[in-house]
C-alpha cells in the first residue's frame, strides 16, 4: 500500500522562528513531527509541546526513524553542526531551509539531500498563513525533489523548483523587499518620533504601497520627487536631515537610484 | 438655520490623482463639488463628470460662490498659479493639499487659508478608502481650522491638526515609507527578472513585511544579515551585485544604516 504523504515522519533540527512556524503548519496538516532538536532545551521543549513531538538538546540523540530531517538553523550554526548531525542518519532525506546556502553544502555528508526554502519573514508571535508562502525546492535526485514538492504542496499552492544559483538571487531580492523595506519604515518612524507624530499614522500609506504592486510593477508605481530628481524638494529634504548625516547620505543614494531607474523606464 | 457640513460647496483646482480621489470621496459623502479646473480640458471634464460638477480650463473663470477652494496641483504649478487663482475670491477659504508646502505660502494672497493634507499615495486607477487615510489640517484661524477638521472627519476617523514644521517631517517620512520602500521593491523585481524568477513570488513577503509593523515597531521587526553585520553573507551578496555598482553601493549603505540603528536599539 502506498503511504500517504502526511504519513511522512519528520525531525526538526532547530526551534527558531522558521522552525516553529513550519513545524506547526506541517503538524496541522497531519504530518508527524517526531522530534525537535535545539541546543536550548527550553526552545526544543516549547516547540515539541505544540506539535506533540519528543525533544532533545543532544545532537547525538536524534531520532533514527524519520523519513525527513528538516534543518532550520542560522547559517553558521548549520555549517558547524552539519557533520555531526547527519552521522548515523545518512540514508534519510535531509533538507535545509536557507535561502542563502547552496544545496551541495550537504555533499559528502548526507546521501539524500535537498533544500526546502519558504520565502517569508517569520516571528514566533505571528502565525504565518503558509497557503500564500512560495516554496523553493531542490533535491539531489528527481525522486526526492518530487517528494519535497509534494510535501510543500500540502502547505502552499506556490511551489517552485529552482537551482541553487537562482535561490541566491531570491534570497538577495528578499533582503531588499523585506529587510531594506523594513529599514525604510524604521527611518520614517524615527523622523516622526523626533517630531511628536504617531507612527500609526503611516500605516495606511505603508499598506497601500504594498497593495499597489499587486496590480502595477514597482517601476510603474514609483512616485515622488526623486523620479524627476526635483532638486527643489530634494534639497529641502536634505536640509531637514542636516542633523542625521547617515540618513542624509541614504536619502541621496536612494533618490539617485530612483532617478536612474526612472530614466531607463521606457 | 445652521448649514450642515455636507452643504459645503467646493471648487477643485487640479484634476490629478489626489484631486480625483479626494473629489470623488467628498462627492460620495454628499458634498457639492461645483467646479473642477485643470489646464488640461479633458482632465477637468473627466473628473467633473464623475462628481456632477462644471469644469473649466480657464483660471480666470473659477466659480465665485464656493465656500471652499481645494488646490491639488504639483508644487511648482501651485506656486506659479497662486496669485492669479485667488484673485476675486479672497474672501473664500483656500486650502492646498501638499505635504511639502507651508501654510504661509498663502499669506498676502488669500485672507482665509489652510492646509488639507491626506497622507496617502494616489493613482487614478485605484480607489483609495479614505476611512483609513490620516488627514493633517492647518488653518490660519481657529474657526477655519475647525471647519477643515469637520470636513476631514466626514471622510476619515484620523484627523490631526499639525504645524507646517511638523508636516514637513511627515512628508519626508512619507518619502521613506512610500517612495523609498517602493524602490526597494523595484530593485528586488529587477534581480528576479534578471534570473528568470516571477516578481509575484515576492508579494507574500512584501505584504507580511507591511503587516508586521502594525503590531511591532520597525526597529523591533528588523531582521536579516545587516542587523549583526554578518560579513560572510553580506560579502556574498555584494559579489552577486558585482555587475550593478549602483545597487551594490546602495546595498552597502542600507546595510550599514541597519547595523548602526540596531546597535542603538537597547
């Protein structure tokens, strides 16, 4: 009898934001999370409790019998722990969840391996709706790539198979769209705070800015003084930033970049 | 008998994105839009038709009898046309809708004046829900400030009275939160396009990035390699951008700014 995909038993190595969100989503879809590892016993336990799994803080005590091992650690911890974690489980399928690491980081360690990268920003406080999250999959064999795709499809309608090379650029694009965007919010918040204005008043603008690119390319949606490099407005803004040389420099650099891209629009 | 606020008759000077959205919203709330001016007759007519108003492309033919004149022009056009438009209507209440212009730009021209600034990004294709848009109001008399507040409150629950000085920083913050954020999307889109990846796959991340700061300050929500200035990841990203010196420079500048702000977090 063919096993159903949800019958897949899974060990999680890591109990951070991504691991927590992913393990809970898989658990809710009926997958069996058998064990959670974290070097912080409390973190392993907290996640394990939520997904009815065992937990351990001892990497040499990883469960033997799982079909899939999902590693969600920070890049440097992953690279450091990699040889030790795979030992004794070389025949199982191992995946990491990192946008930035190539698939072949597994080579010479695991026999069956791949990548299972959900492109989203995770926090433990907010539960992410995986139905909307794109998954980028890679496997060292056709069969395992298909298995990973099938698992991802249980969570999300958006599953893509990409190369490690493409994934590097995905991760870099995510840094712009998430980390850098959030920093623009942070600088705006700082300006408002300094002048006794509520950050909340910016939220409708932030939301509309995001909504707009659902229907319009970001290049077409671009507005503001930098598009035509309106020197009058830009100089006034630079004067307002005179007491923040870092922000002033950034304002100039981003404005010049906007202007340059706008010139090449048609 | 006291007039109801919706009885206010309004002339619109300008028929661009902001004027179109604002005039339609006021019209829908029962305000009487009596006339729309634009130097482009087609634009004046297109908006006038939607709000059952007259239209003109002749500034000297502005309607005499309106209680309120709302000017929504580009800053330079406004400053240029200001003396001519007010002539003969000095006793009416005049407002501009610009984040960047001080209230006293009216001084010496109109007798009663103010600012009516809805902080949002507008396009003719997308109708904005004004219920969520913050309005920033200023008036040269207490009475007219109150009248403007009352009109804004008919559209939105978020109405603030601010000084021209504060409004300058609001506008600057909006440049960061809207124009600069959108540019981060544009750079991400360019990277994906170059590597055969769909921009659509970034939308869930973009949406979640915006949603996150509804519950968390942007500083607390900040993640990514720049927070701790993870030189290993940052250097790899800079290498990926080797063929785009402008983007490379921007990546570095934004990362350094993120790192610097993160150091001062606690």
